C-alpha cells in the first residue's frame, strides 16, 4: 500500500468519514484537505523498521490518529489507539481506511480500557499523548511503564490586556476546545519569564506568541528549541501538518 493509495482511499471514503462525524455528534470540524496534507508530509518521514506493538492513549483527535497510523505503517508497528471515548466513530473509520489494503493486524481503535486491560496489555510500548493526568494515573497509580509525549499542546503567550487580544484569546480557546487541541494561556509576563516557564515545566510542544513588542524570532526559536514556535500569526490552518513528523512511536 503506497502513500498515494492511502490518499486515494481517503478521497474515496470521504462520505463514510462524514457519516462517522454525524454519529459522533460533536462540534469537531474534520477537514479532508488537512488530512491529505498530513498524509503528504510523510513523503519526508524518517522511518525505521521497529517491528513492535504499541498502545497509544489520545484525547480522540482524529488528526492524531492519522499521524499515528502513518507512523505505525511506516515502521512496521502493530498499533492500538485508546481514544478514551472521544470521536470513536470517526477514529474507527479512519483506521478502516488504512486497513483496506493492509495486513490483518493493522491499526485499531479501542475505548473504555479498564485498569486491568492496561496492566495486562499486550504492548511493547505504552504512550500517552497530550494528557498528563492519564499519564500520571497509569504511571503512579497502576505502576505501568509508560511514556508521555506532547504533540498538539499549545502554550499561548500574550502580553496585552487590550480588548482585541482578549477577543482573539477567547476565539483561540473556543477553537482549541472544539478541535481537541490542548491550550495553556500565559498572561502578563515578559517574554523571558514565559520562555523560562515553558522550558521548566515541559508544557506544550507548540508556542504561540502574540505580542506588540519587538521580538527576535530566531532568538526565541533557539530558546524554545524543543517547540514549534509561531509569532503573531494564525497557525491553526496547518498546525497538525507542522507536527506530523514528530516520531511518537520510535
């Protein structure tokens, strides 16, 4: 199954994906063009032959499911995704599209995993994406060996209380909630305090900075080297595409 085959399968099954969204009955807006743009990024993916079983816990974001399926397919990984009862129909339909031309042990979606199912999971690697409370529960309460990865968590920094910034922040908050994107808002600090805080607490892997001050973006990029940095722009049309090649399953 080539990348072009997968892209064509998504196009051919667009109606099934739309029906699945209706079943989930959420405010999430699935964009088939964004999905295809994510898939096209994998022309550049630096893959390895890992041949293992991975269990990944997500917040149900369907674009994360696409990213995980492509990374698993590219690296010969048997993948199970626990979406924690979020958008189960759409996520299942996405894995169905991948499984049309794959082996029997292609990616699958599960939900409502019990503590005993986690403890007895047949997985070489358990990963939690963007949900620290779930990560701490599995690690500290169930004593499971588990990794935490941030993929679609945004640290939003603003240094103004103006009405336009407040309105923009509210718009971003509503959008992130609807689109299953984590958001941490940092207000009324200078940029250096924000950088230190963002690095110290290993928060989001994305930094969105809205400021009227003069900022050296190259300097900020260097100081936030582990994050994707956006300065005074709207990144949300392509944010999932930009993070797609972060190898979560390696």
